[in-house]
C-alpha cells in the first residue's frame, strides 16, 4: 500500500492538520508586547507546516513514498474510532484532488502570513491575529483530508470561526457587518448540512450488512476505473474502496430488511444548498463581495484561494458521488447549469461596473467559480478536469490579485480605481507583476487559467453546445473587465499628485509573488503533472454519475498519461 508516512507513530496527515493548531497554542504563551518575536515565530511555524506537507508529494526516501499517481484513490489513510454511538470515525486520507488543495492551502498559508507584515503592524493585536490564521489553517486542512463525513463537518465549522474574527477585528470600516453577514450565510448552510449528516448517520445503521456484496462490487469497479496505470486497473485501491463503501452505506437506496427508504432528494438538496452557499453560486453570492472588501489582505487571499473551494470540493467529494441519481436528474442538472451560467455572466457584468479594485476582484470570483460549477455538471472528464484545474488556478491568480490590491491599499489607503492612474511610471515592478497576474486571470494561453477554462468550455460544448457558447461569452467579458482595470490603474496621465511619491515593491513584497508567478507559468506551459494527480478521481466521479461513459475503452480520456 503506497502513501504511508509517520513521524513518532503519528500519520503525516495528522501532522499536516494539527501542526498549525499547535503553533496557535504555543503563541498563547508569548508576551503580546514582543511583536517581533510573535511575527518571527508565526512565520517560522507556517513555513514548517508547508515543509511537512511536501513529503505527501515527494516521499521521504526509505521512510515512505509520496502519493502514488499510478495507484490513485485515497492514500496516507488513518482510521481510528471516534464517536462509536453515531459511527463517526477519525478517518483521514487524500486522493489526487484533495492533495492538490492541501498543497495550495499550505502554500497560501505561508504567503498570507508574509503579506500581513505591514498591514498587521498598523492594525495591532498581532498575537491574536496570527493565532486566528493558524487555527484557520488547521480547519481548512482538516476539511480537505477528512474521509469521514461527520469529521468533515466538524472541520468545516472550525474554520468559520477564525475567519469571522479575522474579518470582524482586523477588517475594514464595515467589518462587523461583513463578518456577521459572512457568518450567518455560512451558518445557515452549515445547519442544513448538519441535519443531512445526522439523517445519514442515524437512518441507516444496518444497510451495509444487507447491501455489502452489491456495494463492494460497485466500489471495486469504481476503484479499478480510477487507476491511471492500465496494468494496475484490476487492482482494488483499499482507500477508494473504503470511501465508496462509506458513501454508499449511508446513501444507497433501500434497506430490504426494514423497508426504510432514504429521502435522497432531500439530503442531496441539503448538501447542495450548503455547497452553493460556500462556493458561492448565484443567488447565494451576496455575502462574498462584502466579506472580501472588509477582510484583511491575508483573509481575502485565504477566502479566495481556499475557503471558496470548500463548496466545490463538497460537490465533488460528497454530493455527486453519494447521490449520483439525484445529481443527474434532468431538472436538478438544468437548474445547476443555469445558475452557473448566470453566475458567469452576472459576475462579469457587475465586475465591469465596479469603481473599486477589491470589489471588482471579488465579483470576478463569482464569475470564475461559475465556470467551476458548469464544468462539474457537464458530467464528462473534460468538464470536471477543467473545473478542478479552475479551482486550483483561481486560488493562485485571484489570491495574487488580492495581495496586489492590498499593497495598493497600504500605499494609499483606498481601493478606488479613480484615485490611481499612470502608476506604471512610478511602480514598474509592481505594474509588471500586476500585468502577469491580470493576463493569468483572463486566461491567456501559456498561463495557468487557460487550461482550466479551455477544458471547462470543451466539456460544456460536449454536454450541450449552448452551455459552451454562454461560457465563451464569460471569457470575453472577463478579458474586458480585467484589461479595463489594468488600463485605468497603470496607464494614462498621473492626475493625482499623491501617486507621484508612491514607492515600488521592496524585496519582501516582490519575493512573496515568486511562487505564485512560477505556478502561473508552470501550470500554463506544462499542466500534465497536475492533471495526472486529479484525473483518476475525476474519472471516478464521471463513472458514478454517468456509468456508461467509460463503457467503450476508447473513450477513456488520455489528458494526463503517467510519465
């Protein structure tokens, strides 16, 4: 079994998940007056959290290998009893999808701490700020590595609290309103999910025994289809088998012994509402612009880069695999696709009307995540692969855009586009980085967003030509509002004398963009390694919602062949 790494008898996923929380606890013992020590420790600890996640990809030589793409499925599995009364377990594992999101989370965690230096010195309460960032990191990582539904819900709830405080204490002038709005929206979604989770746990305690043979056969078929190496497709991935069993035993049809049927439509709708609120999809999006606008820069980076992915991840991890029949219901699918397309167009049009840098970027997220949802409900490999790539790339590009907006605010204490103009002449390094990220965000070929948008549109056209046509309109509108933003801020005459003395990026500010710019070009030029991690899991999702798709072996996508 690949993917087993331990330190001192504790699995690596537990280390990755809980190490940030340990750092938060240690910060409690620091003297709040010693800000340099607090800042130094927070930086050191968050870098350590990133470094300890790297063996998930690379392995540790003789002490364990990294994630095996040829094997696929869940790996690095940890499974322990937790709450036997309801059948909840402390069960961790990562597949290619969650592994990419874990690495993105730990990387953005480092960057969010570094980009906070100037802002948090001005705002104060550095000790509490870094504690909240570290607790938020643990919550997000725990959600991505959870292989148990109840454990996922617990981590989902944990991450909402520190984000509420980050917005409410260190945010902008309307921070309390934005924090409460964020918390209420996500709390309502969480309550709906909790009811669905409890229903799943308590209604079917004995379904597994009655249905295990059929469930195992289906799970083995799915596991085999997820293995990328043709020579190993006959082998069953233990992790994928456990995950499929765990999902099916709580969501599958009817218990013949008790004749009790699970109202799958109700539970599926509950999961959908929660995920749609978290994405957020139109019309559940109204909390996002306010939260982004008033969040500190690090909060916006994490919100855009990671938290918004919880909703789309929830669709891929739970909603679609557990309720494939409900998901592919023609009415449900049509509603989801229409809302996704409306989100693409609406988000782009509203972004074009914004007079504020940060709100423009926030509404661009609504549009970009509409592409993700459209790709998911295309129900084909191109669409779902594109959706996952878009999740990753949106975190990179939009996270960088919010960092750039934060630097503008630190210089001028305003986000108003009209307050700028002609900045290219006084901030050449800043304007160059902003141009790279802008071109990345609008999907220029050889940059990261191009591959995600291309696959998503290709998948949409494969499902229905009209869907792809609407998505293509969204691409054009996206280019329009991003280029308009860049032109207004960096070109033209410098009419505001306050901009003449603006300083360019210092070394710290410039270097914090280095890993993101590297990923922008690396994924854009050579996306194959990333696709090779995510394709096996996306194939499983397609096989669950469209079982006949892979019936003909010639139809199997070859996007990410193993090297």
